[in-house]
C-alpha cells in the first residue's frame, strides 16, 4: 500500500514529503532520524528497501532511492566504524544522509530543497546521470521480462492442470449416479 504524503512541508516536492513521512514511521531497527534530527540513517539498506520503500514509492530499489536523494542534494555522511572488544566491526551497513534543510523538527524547511536538473549539472554529469538512467531502465526492462516469463510459465502450467482436471471429470461418472446405482 502506497502512503500518501502528509501535509508537512507545504510547497515541498512529493518525494521529500514521502521521505519525511517514511522516516517518521520507520522501525528503529531499520533506521530513522539521527544526529539530533539533522540527518537520517538506514541501518540495513537491503531490508529497508524491501520493507519500507514499497510502502511509499513504486519501487523497492535502494539505488533508485539514493539517486533521488542525490538529485535533491542529500549528502552521504561517512560512518565511523564501531569496534567491539574482539575488534569485529559492527554497523558496517549503516548509511547516513544529511541535507541542511531536511530536519526532523523543522519540516517547513523542506520547501527550500530543490531538485537538481540537467541544466544545473555539468555536461559530464548530465551524461553520467543519463547513462545511469538508461542502465536503470534496462535493468527494469530485464526484471519485467523475467517476471513476464515466470507468469507465462505459471499460466501454462495452470492451463495444463485445468485441462487434465476437465478431461478427468468428463471421463469419470457423476458421483450422484454412483450413489443412485448403489441404492438400487
């Protein structure tokens, strides 16, 4: 179920409103606001993409989500790796994003965040972004083709099962006839 964006951040882009709402409802084990509400963290990108993204966006691809964040000027903060006594690193999958106008307790500032356009990017950046978009579209088409092939296989299998069931039903006597024969 896709969530509709709330009314927070009046003139803000829908993506930003959905992001804000999503962060408000993200389970603490998956992520949420951090650094006093000036940034947000995603603790397990794969699980976050699987659980949270489809609720607010029409996809579940973390890379697409990060690309959107980049378009709006969010910056990925470097996470210092925490070490425990046995020197094993923990929280290595945690990703933290920050934007000076995206703050937990000041949603009205979101209206100052503008999406970057190709006109504001350098020529090389535009080509790179276009190339990334083309690659993402190719991957989407590939995913759709795989899903379609799977559905076609399932349909063929179900059609075959249905045909067998119909033949079996036609060739077997009616159960009510058997009951009548038994009574007589």
